[in-house]
C-alpha cells in the first residue's frame, strides 16, 4: 500500500493563511513565512481594536452630549450628575442619539436634570 503524504493538508493550511493575508503590502501577502507573522500581528491588532472600539464610541457619545447641552446652560458632567440625582437611567448612547435626533426631548431631559440639581442644593 502506498504511503500517504500530508501535502494536501499543508497546502490547504498555507492557502488559508495566504487568503487571510490578501491585501497586505509586498511579500507579506505573497510569501508564506512573511504571511504567518503578518496574519498573527493582524489578529492581535484586531483583538485590541475590538476593545478600543467600545472606548471610542463612549468618547464620541460624551462629546456629542457635551456639545448639545452646553447651549442649554449645563456641562456634560453636571448633566450626568443631575440625571443620577433625578433617578433618570439613560445611558450615554441614548442621550447622544436624543441630542442628535430629537432636540426637544433632549432639552426636557436636561431640564429635569437641572431641576434635580437645584433641589439638591
């Protein structure tokens, strides 16, 4: 009986890595040794990027809320504190969406936060 080889499996494994390295510059997308390292590094960047994405969205929401509440006479930190005091549980994503899509509703939320802060003092 003839001896089998692992060539098909090896070729498939290399092909899978080279497919993932498509679009990389130079030999990183052509040569298997370079592609292994490039794909490993891309995986680590992707892992970190998934964590950073959440941080960046939260920062963006904070900036949008702050920009919307400044003209109404309150800062971002005061607004968040006022919402806590008032017992209003809206997360930053919803607040940012309200600020952009429905300014009247956002203004009413800001008014409630301001009233809660005034009542506390």
